[in-house]
């Protein structure tokens, strides 16, 4: 079992120009702010963040702190009221807690639909072949012709992941995609997601309420405050191979992060 090496750093803006030859960030947020009415409460305030290409970042915070709003802004589903958002060419795909599969289509055809609507330019036979490839990536090729009601919750989320990958976006945004699943299924999907991430090189931003889940998956864990939402703490975790959610190393760092989360919740109670 590999150990976890975590560095705790204060979040900071990275406003300097990208060094010559260095890849541009997959996501760059500068002074990001959001409120839903001119005189309404501030939801997000002064968020400066860069996410490197291929990085797996987990976003933690209490309910209502603005995590999902932040994800929606990065996805282009909402507009900020202050600051700037830059996302790598090709944009971001989004995977939500609810798989939201079309019930009258098979798993394969749900993925094919994403390919067709995403403007892949593939012919119908090529879309079929590509959909089967993507279902194989998430270990679900043998269920390609089953409809959503014939699949378990975990299997539906695998189809949703394949559908998100079908969009061929460089960034994948995941809003608590495993929250409704039982612990064993969630752990299996953690393994699948880690494998897919390493194989595809996607940049992933993963929102969760589960501290252990964040430490299990992320290379970087960001903690958001509430009222308004700001990034107040950051942990960088050395990528030393796959982690187990029950490992002592994951547990130790989870305890530390949980204490900081509790302080934020108490501060805003």
C-alpha cells in the first residue's frame, strides 16, 4: 500500500503569465464572483483558481457554499457576475448525481446520442462502434443493449460517464456523481473513475460532500467556505498510485480536512 504525501498550501491567485513552453491551465478562474440579484447575497466571491491539464481536483464544502454554482459557471451553464473564466479549447462535459438517461434508449444508444448531438461527424455505423468502445472503457460493453430500467444505479452512472466521455471535451466536471450509491458500489466506481482518468488524461473537477472520497480520488483537495463561497484551504496530494478509501493514510488526512470543514461550518452556523 502506498503512502499519501500531502502538502497543505494557502490558495493564491496565479496571475503571472504562463512560463514559455508551459501548458496553459485547463481551467483558470480570476476574481470570480456570483450573485443572483443585484442586491442579493453574494454566492461566490473573489475565486482565483488554476487547474492544470490532466489534474484531478476535488472540491469540498458545506451544503450551500456554492460548489455546484462554481461548476455550472465553468461548464458555461451560468454566467458569473464578476471576474473571468477560461476553459481549455473544447470546453467541459458535465456529469451530475442523476444519470438522466433517456429511458426508451439502450445504453449504447444513449451514448450514441451524445456523439450525434456533440457534432462528432461520425457516420451512424462509426457512432455505434465508438459508443461500444466507450462502454467498454467503463466495463459495460456487455450491457450495451439494455435499457436504463434494466441497469443498477452504478451501471447507469457508468453509462453516464461513457456519455460524458463521448463529448470528447478536455475537461470533465462531476457534481456528486456517486452520492446516491451504496458504499461498495461507490468504491467500485472510484476504481473505475481512477482507471478512466489515467487512461484518458482528462482534467477532472469532482464535487463531493464526502471527505474520504475527495482524499481517495484527488491530486488536490480544495475547501470552500460558505456565505460567500471562497477557496480557503488547499491540500496537494502526491500521486503515488491508487489509494483505498479504507487505508490508514486516507483516514489520517481525512480527519485533518474534516476538522477544517467543521470549523467552516461552525463559523457560518
